[in-house]
C-alpha cells in the first residue's frame, strides 16, 4: 500500500466516525425534543384544569353560599343597619 491509500483510508474512517457521532447526537436531540413536547402538553392540560377550577371557585353563587353557610353571613337588612354619626 502506498502512502496516499493509507491517508485516504484514515480520512474515510474519520468521516465514518463523525457520521456515527452526528447520528447519535441527532437521536439524543430528537428524544429530548419529544420529552419537552410531552412536558409541554402535560403543562397545558394542567393550566386548562387550573383555569377551570378558578372559574368554578370564583362564581358569585358559590361565594354567596359559602358566606351564608360557613361564615353565617346574612343579606343587608335596613332594619339592622346601624349608622355612626360623627360630630
């Protein structure tokens, strides 16, 4: 074998190794992308669920019901209203 054949063989081996390394890097990046997209979908579902819960918890009827039952609050009654007069 002459010198040019050995140089070409070494260059071929380096190219093959760089191709394998590039493919491996591509696969690992693709897996990371898939994981990130899965996490994004999960977070979006959590966000929608939390928005739904917030809407339900902030409904006026629910707030009024809790105020009456748990806090024993009553509607405003003019007969029970006390006015404070400042001199």
